[in-house]
C-alpha cells in the first residue's frame, strides 16, 4: 500500500536509524477509499490546500518549534523546573490541529503537550507561565509542563501516566453524545469530536484496545492521533512491540485507520482533514503520523542508548518537516523567501512575548495549594444544593413513559421498605441512585453486569429506565470505565461508578488517583464530580481469600483530593451516597460486603448526610465515664457489627464504650473524636486494614500528634495482621480482628487484664 517502512536502516556510517516513511497523496487516497469508504470524488476535495491555510499551518509549525526552543533555553536558566518534554521535529501534528480541530472539540494529550495546547488556541503566554509555575499560567502554576489545561478551548490535558488519557477521551466523546441526547435542539448541528494524542508505544497499552472497543460499540466521535516517533525514552519501539502499525489495530473493531508521513505537512493536512471529517460524520478512526523527535525524552535524558544523538543529528538534517515544507514551497513558487522570513519573525515575537509574560507573572500564593484540595468544602450541606433547571422537562422528553413508571413504582416500594425499617444497604444505595438520576439528568452510571443490577442490586433498573448512554454496562476492567467516568466528569456530567467489589478498584488505581488530582492540577478549572461506590472490606469468617479481602480503602486514603467514606447501615449508605453524587469533587463510598443484604434499617428519606462527620452510635454511661471504665472505640464497615456484638459483653465486664462509626475516613472528623476522648481518655481502634499503612495507623498518629494530652494510655490498635487474609477460618482468626478482640482490647485499656 505504501513505501516500505523497516524498523531500522544503516546510514552508511555504522549507525542504525529509522527511515522516513515516504508515502504519496495517491497512496493516502487509496487508503481513504478502501478503509474509510470515501468515494474517489469525495477524496479529491482534500487534495488542494489554499495558500491561506498553508500560511496558517506553517505559522503553527514555526510557533511550536520556537516555543519549544524557548522552553529549553528557560529550562537551562532554571526558570522551568521538574520534568519537561519537548516536541521538536513533530510540528506537522500541531499544524493539523490548528488546521482541522475546532475550539469546541475535546482534546486529550499526554505529557508532551505544549504544542498541542498552542495549536488548540491556548495562549502562549499562559502556557509559558504555567511552565514557570506562575499564577498567570493556564493552571495558576499548579500543573506545570505535563499538565496544561484550558477550559475555554476545551484543552483537557496534559496527563502524565502513559496511556491514561485514552479512556478520558472516550468519556469526553460520550459527553458529546449525552449533550446531543439531553439537548437535541441546541446540538442539532453539533459535529464536535474528542481527540486523543498517544505515542505509538503507549498505543500498545491495553487501554487502546479497550477504548477502540468502546468507541466502536457506541460509535463515539473519537479520533486517535498516534504520534509514531519510533522511540520510548531511548529504546526502539520495535524492540518491544511486535507490530508498530497501530493504525491497523482498529480492524478488529471496524475502526478505520491510515498512516502518513509526518515530515510532509501538506500530506498530513490532506489525509488528516479527511480523517477528521470522517470522525465528525461517521465515528471513530485512527490517524498514525510517522515522525521523528529531535529532542531526547527530556532535558535530563542521558541519550546513551542505540545511537540516539546520531539519530537526532541525522533526523534534523534529513527529516525536518519545517525545512522540507520550506524547500517544497520555494521550489514550487508558492512562497517567497521574504514571506517565510516574515512568518518566522512573527513566531519569534510571539515566543518572546510569552517568555516576557511568564517572567512578569507573580508566583501563586502558598495558600492556594490547600484551597485547591476539594471543589466543595467538607462542611458543604448538600441538602441545600438545587436540582438542575429543567430536569423534569428533560426527563419527560427523553425517558420512556412505561420505563419511568416502572422505575417510580420500584422507588415507591423501596421507600416503603425504608419507612418500615426493612431496607438493606444495597437497596438503600439503589434508591439513592435512582432518585438522584431522576433529580439530575446529568447523572450517569457505569458498572459491570449493570443490566442485572450487579451483585447487590445497586444499579438495578438504571439502564432499563435511563438507557444505555446514561447507564452503561462495561467491560471487565475497572480502570477503563473509571477513566471514562473521569472524562464525563470533566465535561458537565456526574458519573457514578459501581464496583462489584471495591478490591477490583485496584485495576483503576491510576484513574482514581487522577480523579483526586485533577481539580488541583487544573488550578480549579475542572470539577471532578465522580462517585465510586462498592461493597468490600474484610469481615470475620468471610472466606473470600486474599484478593477479595484487601483494605482498598486504606490504599486510596493517601490520594489527595479524594473524599473517602464508609457506610455500615442503610441510613449511612443512603445519605452519604446522595451527598457524594451531588459533590463537585471525587469520592469513594465503601460498604461492607458481608452486610449488604443482611443489615436492615430506616434511612431518613430525601436527606443528605455530611461527608466529613463520624456518627456516635452508642455513648458510654456517665457512671462508666466517672469511674474511668469508658473507652472511645473507633471503627467502620464490618467493625461496626463486631463492635455492636461486643458491646453487651463489654458492659457485663463493668465497662462501656463511646462507639463511633468513622463514616468519613478522609477528611477525618477530629471534633467528634476529641469530644469523646475528653470523656474517656482512652482509645481503641477496631480497624479493617493492615498494621502497616492502615487506617488505624493514620488515625493513631493524628490522635498522638493532636490529642496526646487527652490520652491516659497508648492508643490500642486492633488491626489486621500484615499477612494476606487466608481462606481457612482457622488461619483467618489470626489475621482479622473481631468482637472478641475488641472485648480484650477494651479490658486491657481499662483493667490491664489481658
């Protein structure tokens, strides 16, 4: 189909290099007709590019090159710090973006994104100021080189983890479809697309296959731009990847692709325009741009492998897209030397202005870091948050009347159970979700086995009521659909993610981390209203083995910007879920797997609970406090049930406890803990996480640092052993703490008996 592209060639000087991928417009036309379904006449319209458009594209190549050169100079001066990744040699890609990608299109890039941001219309001064860490930067200095965001141009990152941006872009593409569904008149001529930039190495990641599947299944308006420079940091991609023709990956899913010579800007524009138009009208596609990167991975890159320095020298001489374009235009007479010089001077002046702006911009105040922790303060009363305007009208227009009637009947049954004190934790979550999805049409939900209600009926009737776009059944990879939720959350929606078991969230640790970081990283530009809900934890006699018994709640407590709550009752599950869904930041609600169907209660209907408060479930008697036989007990999840079982035994021993359920692990309710310690002066933590790095370890440290004067004895941690949780009940008893351990722990604090 095209010129042969071997992995490496010998330059004649003993150095092994990648050849340039020389393909003609005729070969691109053949691919567009054969794979994309264009007619020959349709393809012909893309052959001619006006001089005005060539000037615009060439100007963007110059701006990108000179901006990156300026970045390198400022880095060497110490004005730019940390990691920085430059893009010289790949300027045909920002040229295409400036030519064919619109302001309304969603753009998701990776950590080498300066030129992509400039081409999307982001102000050069704001980008440079961000690299300088200044308040005038795109993200107020909070993001830096790898995290450029700009809401006005829909430039949505700048993501540092390889390939993580792929599902985010898929989620953004879904948001476009959701917009069209919710507001058809407003979006009747909507041709917006989502664009994701990915390296050819990153495209070998499993996220690529998942997103191709999702894009094909839902016919998402998603363009994959694969930037193929043949290298990882120093390693040849061909040394680790069997097939570098990423554009062929879509064949299995019916997603067409084409590969072009990235050193030929005109050829990139010709094929690129056709591919972009295809995505706007027909669905997902892949554009692979074969190119060379003149700079190393970063200024800190030692470039010690495989002749990297020699390859750069060769590429600058033989494969510079700017020089190739200039030579071609001068030879054809389309441009004069004076015109080229004038455009170079214009780009140079723009870069100088950008550096001047960055130098003059002040540093952000140190207090900004804490202000960017959460979009909504922990003290927010979500009962006061109004529903979106026009919700009833949207529901009436988009929901099937029969399905809505069935849903409302189900809601009525659940509310009757709640009023009778007979609703389970799983049903309470289902009730909260259905009510919130009716209240707010911008609320969506994702889960495995969603149609069937997952394992505990949490998403029951969501897809049947709200359709596949708002309630999506997902492939078995939690990271993939948490990532899509992130993309929706950045674009005006409130996604809920139900995990069949919270331990499966381990697959989505990177995406959960980015959910927590994004509000701060973007300088507060993008909210992140993502709610993750699931059953999990480690109950005594659970018999689920190590991989289903991990304390995932402890694993994620260290993620900044994430609110982490637990609910051991239908009351807590219902009220916390409603608040978390309405919160503008990310949160994760854990519920106890062994109590989902057994524990019943009576939540206060239509009431949101605070996301920063613990609950005093039982107060020690005044007599026990006076006699010094009272202990503060902090616990959560299955520990609540174990503590309630232990309570009469503790009282039989002549002791009592303040039993506090930690409904908010983060932020921690210090006030409630301190108030109790002022009464009891003794603390036991029945902890459903490990001794090392666990929830109890964190709380014990906080209490020791901030409430030490209230303690009459060291904190008693009753936590899981560091050993993996065994299946055998006999062995499990040595690892997982239960009611009997709490009785002994309290007696040890009060009487020194054990």
